[in-house]
C-alpha cells in the first residue's frame, strides 16, 4: 500500500510512556491506499524533546486510531472532515495514555 501524510505537526505535550516523560508529540493524519483499499489513520507519537534541537522520535510512544478502512478511493470530502477533527482524534489518543497536547504552541 502507498502511504501519504495528509497532516503532521509537532506540539509541546506531556505524557509518560514506559516510565519516561515525553515533552513533545508529533500529530499525524495519514492515508494508505492500494489494491482498491483505502485506510485513514489519526496518530500521535510522543517523544522526549530534551532541547530545542531534539526531534528524535521513539517508536514506543506511537498510538493510532483507524478512522476509516474499506474498499474505495481517496475522498476530498472525507479528508476535509478528518482534518477538521484531527485535534479531537489526537486528544482522545493522548487521553488514553494519560497525556495532554498543548495546542497553543508549536515546535
């Protein structure tokens, strides 16, 4: 399947994953398509962010939610709907890990 990032942005955050405090998060909306199948996912990836230059992403802080998976093609209408709700999806994923995203700032 071909994967495409529709949205990705970095924000300050707080979440403890595997006993390690993470201070930042990468928020993503992705689409995968191929063989007549389409899959949209919202995802967050919490990482340490020890200083302003630290964007080393760890794979153990990655959490995702499948928003839509079915036969079909990409849909501009569906993508606009998911982009409009990306903060809701990311907040729910963060809350499930007892984390918070500080949306007012970007990294």
